[in-house]
C-alpha cells in the first residue's frame, strides 16, 4: 500500500509540474539591433529618417561615455524639427491575450538639458503594406500606417503639465507621430522625464485584451507603468517601430542602443490551470481510496 501511495504521489507531483509548466507565457525576441555591425559615422543599416531631415541626424557612434555598449545611434536634433527614424520587423499578429513590446536604452548626450514637453516619442505601427524604404526623400509611405506611441518629457518639468502619455497614433503625410486618440494612460509626476545623462530603459507594450481592444503600456525604468486602453483598435498586427523627436528651439542629442521587439503569446486562463489541478487531485484521492479499500 505504501508503495502505491508513493507512486501516486510521484505521479501527482509530475502532473502538477507539467500543468504548471504549460501555464507559463511563451516569449521570444523577434527583432533586435545593437548596431555592432553598422559603420560609425553613417546611419544604421535598415533604419530610415522621414523627409526633410536637415535638423536631425541618426549616425552611429562608438559610445564609450554614455550607454557604453559599443556602437549606438546618435539621434541628434540640432535645429527646430519634428523628425523620426523607423525600421521594419517581420509582421506579428496578436491573438487575444498576446502582447508585443518594443524596448531600448536611451541616454541624453546634451549636458545642459533644456525642458521640452513630451518631446521624446516612440511606438509600434503596422505599415499597411507600404513600408518606408528610403531616408530623407519626399517618400511618405508612413502616411497610411496604424499604431501606437508613447510620449515623454525631456528636461525639468516647469509647469506641472503631463510628463508622459499614451496614444493611438496613425500616420499622415506630415508625421507618423500623430495624436490620433488619447488613451488615458498618463502622468504629471515629474519623475517621468529624461533629465540627466544616465542610461534609461523605455518600453511600450501593446496587449490585445479582447476582439476590439488593445492596451498601450508605457514604462520608464522601474516607475509605475502607465496604461492606456483603445476599445476600437485600428489593427492587431504590427511590423514597424519608430523613435521620434519634436520641435525644440535648441539642440538636443540622444544616444540609443539595445533596441528589441519581443512577442509574448497568451497565458492560459488561471481558471483552467486550477481545473487541471483539481482534476489531478481528484484522481489521486480516488486512487488512494481504492488502494485503501
Ligand atoms: Ca551597441
Ligand atoms: Ca505605410
Ligand atoms: Ca510636461
């Protein structure tokens, strides 16, 4: 009898372990760039700047002073401009429960940092079948793109206005970073800013929560995540990421490195995981009763 009990317990433990294992989310990096294979002094391979780039450059530098992980992109706004740089990745569709994260490191290279309200922008889009393929020309293939952006203050907040917010952002001929629809995830906490020369990690995570809805979650380092909700999402598949700057009146210089996109498949419902546990426990109890009879 004792032997049967031991075997049953072993089987129970194995089954529970298996059940727990399959409840883990499966996540994978589907795009990454650390710019190590790019030429210093030139724009990074595979990335494009939008038209009219006179005030902005995106040349690769050997960064030994800020992020200090080899090559980085020097995203440098030298004059009044609203500009962005983008790249494509293999299209990823989101089923209900799935999420897609775009994350990167950024450090402000400018030593005396002027304040600009929500100047730094980044997001994830669907290029709608017409990707941008050249830099700085008159090509406006981003004008039909659908997606989401987050915005963040630069410098010290002087006025108590919003420091960070989340948007649905659909392209137009003038920009990719349009404030199409505010999604509600925002903060006026002055901690949400790029106001030093330290390395910061920024992430935008899109999660499909039902047939019509995407949440847009913004995180800066370990600060609380700001989450906006879009109940009428324009798309559930994505293939493009971009970084953007808007209209300062004096120079601002950023280093960007370790760019990646991670797809995370849905986690099974906790309810169904519990049901598996209950069924296994029931089996075990029945076996034990039978063996004791
Ligand atoms: Ca690097
Ligand atoms: Ca397009
Ligand atoms: Ca602000």
